[in-house]
């Protein structure tokens, strides 16, 4: 977060190129990339790893050879006889990319085969400009070195913009577009072999050739509310492919039960994910999950599920897991997405479960989250990289709520509510520059202990505590822009 990158010889932000184990739940936010001779944003699985729940947002990229590269390869060189890996539940939000003239590679999503496809990938407001200047080279599948992850491992793509091969549930929304600096006779998009590839509100610069978007053995696909960059209709060609778009105004809802459960480390948690039709004909709902303990590979009994149907989510819990985990299940039907959450408590939590986190600061609520195992080194805020350098012994290892520092000036009262399953002590650590907050009455005890962080000027946070019965807890605002936001701990 808040980084500037440049790669003179190589990939700027490459994820997974030397990956034998699974990776999940990574976020890349507010990044500037000023050059790369290979990929700007690369994500690959070459040695059998499953890479999931990786999220890119607020990224500006210039002067890169390959704007975006996703690839599943078959190098399989890890020592435990790995199979072929998977890539799923990847999002790109609010990203602008400009490619360089030489070398140049079209943005690519490439699966190893129809059983190992990148899936559940969403591009929202992703705008790419490529150099262009090529003649039409047909629509055939380019050559591929399946043991190499670099962008030149695949031959010249037959699309100037997105080339998608062996992929499913790939969605372009929110004003995403692709354009060229110099006219190009290749199509803007080619999707070859896959399913549920959708473009809604998408723009592509008109090819100097005869076709803008090509689908080959993609069932179904959808192009709606999309135009060329001059506002005209996109020229779409489909071979062995059928268009099926959700009816305009179609919607669905999603829920998960139970809302919370506790399991032992090494055990298995099961949740029922239910969907229902709200309006129209939403079609199938593709499911993805985030927030599971590290090392766990969750599965759905049915995925996708028809709107109105249900699926069982199974989460194996590693033997070394402990604490409370916020499980988020996201359903996607066409361009419509909804999320439901539940809490999974693992290990020696004493039966305490925190759930139902709600923040009355919509601009920053997404950066608040329920966490486990507070300790020195914990990242203090969801929107900052500050870490804690001192934690009182009474709070060490406890469940806690990571707040957003940008919520420090919010004035809503209550600012945050959450539910605790048993009676517990709630600690609020307040920046000593402002001290006890007005909503803290005499029932709040100043413990005389404090947290400390590693801001450029390290800050100290005075710990106040109060015991609450099982049920909802409501806390007032920090209410000051002249301080850092508070931290919440429950034990």
C-alpha cells in the first residue's frame, strides 16, 4: 500500500512466479508503477499452487510491456509432485495502465486447460491504453511455453486488447475500457474457450479491421451497455458461442448460516449459503469466499448455483489456526454482486465470538475488520501500514477490531456496533493526544497501560476498558482529525 515501483528488466508487481504453496487473501492498494520490461500486474501459478482472493485497487501504471498477465502453467517443479494449479477470486478496481511500444504484449488471461482456468475475475473501472499499430493476424490460439511465466512465453496475441483463453466467470464492469495509441487491425478482445465472460458498460476503441470483439467456444457470453470509444456499437463475432445476458433489472440476494460457529483447530466448519431471486432472471450465481484461516482451501458443494438455490461451504481448519475469522461469501450473476458474512471462531477463544461488525462511516467501513491474535507486529489500521510496537500483556493474543485511520474524524454516534457471544471486556485504546472520549462515562476504567505504534512520529494509545454482557456493543466516535483513530480489543 502507498508504494511506487519500477522494474528496469523484469516484472513490476509479479505474484506467484516461484510458488509451491497456496496463497490467499492479499491486497495491493494505492500503488504507482512507472515502468517494467515485462508485466505491470502479473499473477501466475506455475507449480501447482492455488492462488485466491487477491485484490488490486487504486493503481496507476505507465510504461510497461505487458499491462496485465494471468497465467496457469505446468512447470510443476516443486518436490512433492504437484498437479496443475488454480487462480480464482481476483479483483481489479480503479486501475489505469499505459503500455510501452517495445516490447509490447496484450493484456492476457490464460488457463492451462479447461480444468485449470482462471475463474471469478472482475475488472471494475480498469482502463488500459496499448501502443497498437499491428496488422490483423487472424484469431487462432498463439503458441505457448507452458513452463514459462513471462509475458513472452505466449506468442503474439491476436487481440490488441484483452486475450482470454481457457477462463470462466470473467467480468468487465464499471466503465472498463481498452484503447490504442495507434490504429490496430486486430480485434480489441478475443475470448477463446470458456464460460460466463461478460462485458457490461465496457468501451473498446474501434479496430481498423472488421471486428471489435470475438468469442470462440465461450458459453455463455454477454456484451451489454457497451460501445466503442466514439459511442458506436461494438462489432461482435461469435463462433460456437451463445450470448445470454441477465435481464436488465435482474437481482438476487445471498445469505449465510449460521451467522457464527466455533470449531476446534484441525476440524471442519460448514456453512449453508442460500440465494433467492429478488427480481427478473439473474441466472446462475458464481460463489467465492475470502477470510478463511491461512492454509485452508474452502470448497462449495455447488458452484455456480442457480439463483434461488443453495450450496454448502466447507472450510477445513488447519491444526495451527486460532482466533476469530470473518468469512465473506460473494455471489456474482452477470454484473450483479452481493456479499454475505459470518464469523468462524477457532481454537482457544473461550467461546467468545465477535460478529455483526457495522460501521457508520460508509467511505471507510470496508477498511474495518475483525481480527484475531493481537500482538506486536500487528498492522494497526486497514488503510495504513503502521504496526504495533508495544501491546499490554492483558491484550496480547486477544481478538480485536482493526479500524480505519481515516475514520478518526467521523462524528456518527455510535460509530461502530458489533455483537459478542459471551460477556467480555472491551478495551478501546485512544491516542493520548486526545485522551478519554466524551462518550466514555465513569464505567470505563483507565487501565494505565498503552499500545504504541511505529508511525513516523510513534503514537501512544491509552487503554480504557469496560465489561459488556453478551449482545450488541455500541461505541462512539474518535471524533478528532488531530489524532490517530482508536483500536478496539475484546477479551
